[in-house]
C-alpha cells in the first residue's frame, strides 16, 4: 500500500486511459500487436495439435477438434464474465467507456459461443452418435448464445445510448449467473458431455502435447479477442464521441484517407 | 510426425468432414468478423465525415442528416 502511495503519477497515468479520448489511440496502437500474437499462437497451436500430438487411443483423429472447441468454449464464457465486469464497473462508476467495452466484446463472445456449439456438434456425432442432445452442458451453452444475441439486440434497439448501456448491463449481469452453471454442469448433473479436461487439483487426463496444444490455442483465442475488441471499440468510441473536439480533429486527420 | 502422407493427413482417419468442418467454419467466422470490423471502421468514419459536411451546410442540413443516420 505504501509503495502504491509513493507513486501517485503511475496510477493516475493508467486511470487516464478510462477517458475515451485517451483510450482510442492506445487501442489503435495495441491491436496490431495482439493480432500478430494471435497469428503466431494459432500457427504454433495448429502445428502442435496436428503434427506433434498423437492420435487419441479411443477417439482416433476426430479428437483434434478439441484444439478449437475448448479454446472457443472457454473464451465464450470468459468474454461474458468480462462483459458483466465492465457492466458492473459502468453502473457503479458511471464510466462511459466501461459500457462501450462491454458492447465491443459481445459479438466476439457470441462468435466463440457459436464455434463451441458448432464444433461440439461435429465432435458429438462420431463420438456420441448425435449432433445434439439436451444435456445440461449443451443446453446452458445454447442459453449463453441467446444471452449474447439478446444483449446485442437490446443495446442496438434502444436509441438513447445511456438507456441502452443500462439495459445491456442488466442482461450482462443477470446472465452471468449462467456461466458458472455451464462450467459446473458436468459436475452437478449427469451429462453426456465429458468432465473438465483441465483442472487444478488433479493430473491432466490427456497427453502433455495435447494439453500444451490446447493451451496455446486458448492463448491465441485471447490475443484474437483483445485485438478485434480493440479495433471494434474504436468505431464505437468515434460514434459516441462524435460531438467532441478531439473526434473533429481525428476526422480532420482521416479526411481523404478512408 | 503423425502422418504417413498428406492424403492421410487430409483424410483425418476417416473423420475429415468433422475435423475440417470444425476448422473451416471457425476460420470463415474469424475472417468474416475481421472484415466486418474493418468495414465498420470505414463506414463509421465516412458517415461522421458526411455528418460534419451536412452540419457545415447549416442546421437544417444537419437535422435532415441526423434523421438519415438514426
């Protein structure tokens, strides 16, 4: 604590990025680095997953769907929690940028949620004999997709941005209850879906190269999410702040270039 | 190396449709999202530039434009 108090300039310098005007250029500078990291990690992940990791003894080659399925499923849950976090920050601190962040995250979260369901269906058919079953894991993940779509539809349908922000924040916060339900569904109910592939208190149930490939793909999903969200948030910020001096200056700089 | 040949790789032990169906759709969605985000950026900047020109043309021009935008 004392250490923190010694450096008030530093915390100040980080907090100033809560202002859209400061965050906009920062997002523009950071996004390409995260995009590059995503490309590199996807490359490594695919190489590990397809050329280093062995064939699964029970499932054969179809298990290789795991490298996107798990990364996408984790990301879809985490992005929703992030949306709920930014919504809570927005409601408590009344910071515009927090709500904008939540809205910038939603389409990517929805995309990953769909990918988790899609790859799960394609994996389920050869291993369970069905593309879809109404078990607790699958059903709660489908509900997550509807929560994303509901959030996006609601925030876009309400014209007044302040009201749209608040309404979206409420969906994000209430819907967040679904995330632990998804995560623990395989423990709480008897599901067809297998249990957690990775847990902190027991040894992984898969070969090390499989596990590493999966984690690398998860890092890639992270980097991609950060990059695309930073790019998307820049458009949202410009729209929201269009009556300000700094956006006028930014438009001057962009005139004739777009 | 896990594969005898490239054709064995593409065959995925007979599960080609499931494995490549997963990776293919994911790749399409990611590329599609990137295109949408880039296009949104371009459209936003263009719209705001048009809005500003309309504002410069006068209050009536601006009101008409806000109606088009929203």
